[in-house]
C-alpha cells in the first residue's frame, strides 16, 4: 500500500512523526528518572535502618523498586527498557541484597532479635531505676527519722539547764 493511501486511511504516515518520537523519548526519560529517584531513596532507607529494608516485610525486588517508582513492573519488559533500565534495576537490587543484613523472613528475624535486645535493655534500666527509687525512699525515710531524733535530743539538751553543754545552732533551721 502506498504511503499516501495509508496516510489517508490511518491519518498518519508509515514512519513515526518527530512529535511522537519526542514524546516516547520524554516518557522513557521520565521512567528512568522515577526509577533512579526510587533507588536512591531505597538505598538511603536501607542505610538508615541498619541495612534492613524497612518496607514490604523486608523484601527488596525489582517489582518493589517499580512500585516505589510508581510504574508498572511490565514497563521494564518493553524494548526500550529491557536491555538498559531493567539491567540497571536488577544490578541495584543485587547490590542491595548483597549489602543487606537480610531479606524477607531473615530480615524479620533480625528485626525481632534487635527488638528483643532493646526490650531486655529497657527492662534492665527500669529495674535499676526502680531499685534506686526504693533506695532513695529508704534514705529519705532514714533522714526524717534522724532529723526527728536530732530534734528530740536538742529539746532534751535545752531542757537540762544544769549542763555545761550548749546546743549548736543549725545553719538550716537557724536555731
């Protein structure tokens, strides 16, 4: 079929117009930018959380990177991305999996272990705090008892006028 006749039937020529090619290129660049942004955010999150991926139950996959980028996973299977972008995403996932402390169930075990460790530390601190509170309360009770005894002895001393012993003035009480 001649190109002029095809243009009449379909409304376009047999080759892609420049506007469509430019649109395709922009769309491809947009996908690449979103994936790069998602990968940099994922990398930062993993590094900030002691090398465990904090989302998707700790599993990092190509599909998860696509989800975070806001694109469908099938986009990477297209001819524009299959040999370029998909390879980069796969390399990123492999790199992160190699650096991560665990992936999936093992990440949950690691997180659970860390949580239990912190829980134990918290319990020890709480026990030590409670012990010191009890010691402080005992010391305050003993202090009140000694102050009462001291006051009784001062009263007894001032009552006996025959004694050569004089009561010393307490700097705090002013007596």
